C-alpha cells in the first residue's frame, strides 16, 4: 500500500485535504470518489515525508499525554454505544474524534478515521498502533469485521477492558496506603539513625565499647551511611537497573513470575485474577467466532504471568494434537477444578462460550475477594515489620540513657 496526500472537494463543495492509502494513484482517486470526494490534486507521499508524519504522531502522543488503558476502555465503550445506535463506523469514529478532550487520544482517533476513510478496515488501522491496541483487541475487532458482528465484539471488548481497569484501579487504590506507610517508615528510620540518634548520644562518654549492642549496631549503620552512603545509593541504582533488565529477559520473567506464584497470599491473588481473565476472555473470543486454538494464542498474552502463559501453550499443543480442552487444563494443576468441569460440560454441550461467560462473574468475584484479603494482610504485615524496626531504634536510643541513670555510663 502507498500513501497519497490529496486535495479534494466534497459533496457540499468544501475543499478538504488528507491522505489515503491505496495500491496506486488510480485506485486512490476511485476510493475518494466513492466517498464523494472529487480530487483536485493528489501526490504520493515520499518515504521521508511518511517518517516525518510518524514522528509527528509520536511527538503528539508524548506531548499530549500518554494514551492510557483507561482511555482505551472509555473509547471502546463509547464506540460500542455509537455502533449500537446504528451509526456507521466512520461516522462513529469521527464523532469520537471531534468530541474527545485529550489530544493524544484525539490524534489516534484522527489517524483511525483517515485510515478507515481511505478504505482500510478498523483492525488494519489499529495494527498501525500496536503499542496502543493489544493483540486481543485487534483480533476481536478483526473477527467482528469478518463475521459482520463488529457491534457485538466491541461490546464484549468494552466489558473486558472495563473489568481489567476495575481490577487495576482497585489494586492501585488498595496498594496506596501500604506503600505510603512503607516509604514513610523507611525515610523516618533513616533520618533517626543517620541524624537524630548520633546527636542524642553525643553527651555520652566512655567509648563505644561500653554501649549496649543495639546502640552499637545503630551507630555502626549511621557511620556506614555517613562514610559510604553515596556508594550504597549507586549500588541500589545499579541493582535495580540490573533486576529490571533481568526481569524483562525470557528466563528472568519466567523465574520472577514463578516466584510470585509461590509467595503466600500473593500467589493465590495472581492465580485468581488470571483465572477470571482467562474465563471471560476465552468466552468472549469463542462467542465472537474465533477457534479454540486461535483464542488460546490470544488469551495466553492476557494472563499477566509467563508461567501460566506457558501452561496455556502446553494446553494449546495438546488441543492441537486432538485432546479436549478440559483434560490438559486439569492436568496442568494451575486452574481450579470448577473451571475444568465448566469447560468439560461446555465442550460436550456445545455451549462453551455461554458457560464461560456465565462463570466469569463467579471467578471475578473470587478474584476480588482474594485481592481484598491480600490488601488486608499486606498493611498489617508492613506495619508489624516497621513496628519491630522502630522498637529496635527506640531500644537503641533509650538503653544508653537507662544505663547512664544506673551508673553504667558517664557523661
């Protein structure tokens, strides 16, 4: 496909400018004529101009703010509402484009409008923005276009994205207080050990050797940070950068995700969220007409855990070899028996999509309960650990004073 810049006159006699993707100049003019746009001037976009356009879009995206998951969820819900009202796709996209207040989203919608106007399908237009629209999103839109059920698939997408956004927002909200407590406790402990405690102990004489061991330990930590604090700071930066790089590697991600699954409480939360997402996404995909094998390939990237995704790959291989879906799911040991039974019944009755979507609410409720339990336990554990640290600091500060009063230390 080649891009062409054009100047044309629409049906009302107004001059319009834009770009169109087409195989050649003749097809580009014909495409525009079908849209009641009569070409005055048309020219092929050079490679350098195309790069400039892509860079301009990237600058606009960063300059106008990132297109967030919340933006995509809201846009999808609005698009589904517009399509349900009977609006043609292009009109719906133009209404969303003209009415959106966020520049980055408006730029993306503008690009989608231009691509659809030039004859591309919506899924083809979205493939140009694969950093914004996920493979799941593009696959479901493509299936909706192929089967003539775009309105229904966009509605399913809106529900999936709304659910994911609720889980993500809930996790962030619930984690805000524990993180605040943790940061405040760490900063407070550092300030006390590094600055306040040495001032308190300045009046005590007799040498460090006669101080209680908790005080010696705290003074040692204070002196260490005073002499080598910058080294510690650099080490923290390098270790963090190395950890992030390792975590992004295939082996590192697999090991890290496997470790998270083994952490008490956290592991059950991750599994519960993944099961709920697996059930709802697989149900939505199969309902949209996607085959089980293709649906499993899309679902594996939505679970958020590489170990669980690897299990789905094994399940997919066995299904490709002729096994049912329920049997390898049960053999994996990663999915609850209830889900396995539901899949088995769905396969035998031919109502797999319906049963999965009905069961999704149950598994989502279990995921919500697991998240609530985890977020109830996490602050308590953090507060307990910080309490122990603060108690140790208080002991280290008060023991010399108590010993001084008893005559063991002179001032």
